[in-house]
């Protein structure tokens, strides 16, 4: 029997605390986790589908396959997706390598088309039993020399490692690029799931210096994707993409610049200066750019008035940096939804701790959070603007900026566009429930 009195007495300890009481980088204890039904962030299936003319094959137990099968079905990509089910006898009899080899061969023989590349996903069971994956890939490449194979992983034990599945996936995407001696006057953006905004200083400076921009998000054919190997420079700005850029620099010899997405004017100037030096291009007029961004912030402050702001980590890898920017300009940020923070957020964390200690932090995976979301849904949330789908879900607001991973908004131009989106979202209501239930928002265009 459930003691209803204890349910009524539920408090938010462990799931929420003011930033003044929080520890960096993990303010909440880890344990049983809750998955909020805000499904817009991309998973490994969505990211893998960015490779044109490719086919994904997942090798896993049937129960674990359910989620990825549904992902492929929901995005209308079942024709580019296959599974090989691992059963108990494959583990007990030790024929896992044979299962994969025969399964992949069967899939490729039955497909109505020949994929240019195969993304083969193995799972935790293969690592637990010591499956000889090197042998598997060697044999597959010998049998199908006209197909590029790369190793991908659906491995939950990687989640708390230095290379979580999302980071590994964005690295493996570009392992399919063939070495190329030609160095075109072109720059690659790596690891993004949306194109970088055309108004960004990054885009303007690269195009102004006479360079072509290449991005997997704009590739329609495998040959077009392979041209990325000919580019002379790779740029990443999301933390999850950085490993992919470092790996290509070592493997293909392409220079890699990590220019982190930031909301700090000094850091933006520093990154753009590094880019100008690399391209041997003139620097933009920072004073004009900063003045325009400051004006956009002031207009947003006036438009929002006393409206509360909640930010979550799915909207941007720098939620604390964004909170600091807004609070320092008089915009009322009341809460941040994030379970941990990246090292890049350390300075912002301690600044907020000193100057805005009442800023409330909420875990998104704590098992108390479903009750929190139900309680908030009963309240009238007209006075709150969320930035990110999880913040919108937990607060119950219909005013939210539907932003994922920064949305390609970079630099001072990105700040101006973000302020515009905030003002629009404060004026207009969204159908929050309909939007956040769409898995991998934007993956189908």
C-alpha cells in the first residue's frame, strides 16, 4: 500500500536546489533516472541518417531494439534501417561473429538497392563477451569491397564514460571519409544537426574570404559527402563534436579549429579572431556587432518585462552562459534544467553562484520530476518563457523557444536571432504537447 500522506509530504530535495548550494559540475546525485517526454533531441539513429545513401544495421537483443526501430519508423526511414536480433543461444554457443557476418550479408543481399555505406551498430553484449569485432569488419570489407563500413555503438555503459554515445556517434560519422590529397578552398562544419545560421559571423567571414562551406547537413549524395575530405579546414563549436574534429585532424591531416559556442562577447571575439588568422581574412567590426547585440538584448528586456525565463541543457550546451548573459542584462532568468555541466561552464557557474545565488537548478532525470511536472501543469504559466523543450515540459508553459543544441545560432549574429526568437515566443503560444512529442525535431527537414 502507498502511504498517501508521504506522497503529499514529498519535497524537492535531491531534485532541485539554488545554485548557491550547488556543487560543480554535478549538483545532483546519480541514481534511478526518469526520462521526460520531451523527445526533440536527436539520438544515434537520427545522427547516423545524416550520411546520404547509407544503411543502418543494429545488432542487439530484441527488447533493446524497440526504441531504435520506433525511431526509424517515426522518421519514415525504415527503408534505410535493418536489425539483427541477438538471442540467448548466440551468447551461449559463441557464434556471435558468425551471426553478425551472416546477418549483414543477408540484409545486403535482400536490399533493393546497394548502399554506399553501412553503419553497423553493436551493443553492450558484444563487449561483455569479447566479440571479435575487428575480425567481423575485416571479413565484411573483404566480402563487400564496394561498401564502406564503419563501427557504431548502441552501448548504454558508455553514457557515463569520457566518450558517451552521442560524442562517439559524431566521431564515427566522419570515419567514412576517404583520405584525399587535394585541399580545396573549403571549410567543413562538423558534428552539427542543423546548418549554421547564414547571419552568423562564422559564415560571413568564411564566405567573404572566398571559401566554400561544406556540412553533412546539406549533403544530398554520398559523393557530395566525400568532398568534405578535400576541405582544408574543419570547424566544430559543439562540445559533442570536438572529438570528431580532433580525430580527422590526425587521420586526414585537416586543420581543426574548435570555436566553442558562447554567449560571452570576449570569447566570441577570441574565436572569430582565431578564424580570421587561419583564413588570413580581415576581422569584422566588433564594436558594431556588439552594439547590435546589446540593442537586441535591451529590446528583449523591454519586451519581456517581468516574464520569468527557464533554460534547459537541450537548447544549448551552455545554459549557464546564456543565463549569465540574460541576468546581467536585467532579464529575469529563474531556473535552469540540467543534470550536470561541461567544464566550459565552470566560470559561469561560479559567477552565477556569487551574483545570482537564488537561481534555481532542477535535475531533469530525478524520479521526483514527473510529480513536479504535474504540479506545474496545474498552474497558469502565462508569465514564463522556456528556452528548450524540457524546460517547456517541466514548467507547463506554451511560450517557449524550440531550440536544440544552439540551433546553429553562433556569435553576435546568433545572439540577435536568439533575442528575436525569445520576443516572438513571448508574444505567441505554441502547442507544446504536439511539438515536444516529435522525436528528433527537424531530422526530416
